[in-house]
C-alpha cells in the first residue's frame, strides 16, 4: 500500500467543509493523527489481502455487496443508501483516503451523507468505515463500491 511516512502531510486537500471548523458540519469532524491512523488500519484495512496498488483483493476474500455509480449524482444516492442506517442511529464513520496524504477523518454519518459529493471530489479512491461496525465500504474511482465484512483479527 501507499508509503505511510507521508501520512496527513497535505490536509489542505481535504474537502472545504472539513477544513472549516467553524461550520456546522466541519466542527463535527475529527482528524486522526498517525497513531490513530495506525490503530484504525490495524482494525480494518490491514485485515484484508491487498491487490495491486491500494485496493482490497476481493477475488480472494468475500464481500457482501457490489454497487456501481455512474456520476457524482449517482454516487450521492449510493452513499445515502449505504450510510442512512448509521445516520439514523447517530453513528460516526471514518473516511480513509487511499493516498494517505490527507489525514483520516471521522464524522457523524449524516454529515458524510450531506457531503458525499465533496468526499468523492477530494479523493475518488477511499474507504468508509462505520465506527463500531464490522463493515468496510471501498469506493474506487471507476465507480465500483464494495461492501464487505471486516475479517476477524489474527
């Protein structure tokens, strides 16, 4: 996967709503430091086999659902469908960017639903992890979205 020594070195690439800590939504977003990123990765992405590049190898591990989005509008609908159960419960989600230049952020799921397009525009390859849930959602820039159960720790 990507060299993590550059983790979080470019927070300016984050979506504008995240950078605006005074905004109603931005003030609900937290950025993970390098230690928090390592802890989250150990509980989520590190449990999956990696394919070439920064994608999960779903040929060798099962997944629950695969969806496709065609454009930004379609992505907002897919994101709302996937995250609405978490938003109704008031759960938080983590957005893990594939390039590691942007720090991992956590936010209420309803904020992520409202800003799904902004999240996609910031980095079209990322993972969403509903905190406290055994689920990871991989979003690739080709429009593929895969929902999978996180394998148990080793």
